[in-house]
């Protein structure tokens, strides 16, 4: 995972034997973590810089399709909005 690959937030695959880096997906702002699902897709948490919003994406490694699963905001803003 890299936040600076190709001048944008990106997910990369690194071959541990050769060190070859392969670009998997771009377009993330600040990808924070990934989880490999049993089906082989990735869940990617993405924080949007100084914005209060964050996203959870599902990334299909076969097609490169990115699907927004959930959008969330910081607890601080949510508490202020509903106060």
C-alpha cells in the first residue's frame, strides 16, 4: 500500500522474491489499511486528508472495479451535528 505511488494514493502488489512492484489501483486519497476478503477482493479504508470524511471501498483485484461500501465522518463532527 502506498500513499505516494504514481502521485496519488495507490494500492501496489510487491513480489517478495523479486521486489517487482505492480500497480493494482489508484485514486485513493490516504489509504490507511487493507483486508483481504475470502473471495479475494480487498477492503480498503481511505481517509480524505483534512476532510472529515472517510470511506470503505471494495476492490476487485481481477477487474480493478472499486465499489464504495460505506462513507463515514469523524465522531467529533457527528456529535456536533446532532447536539
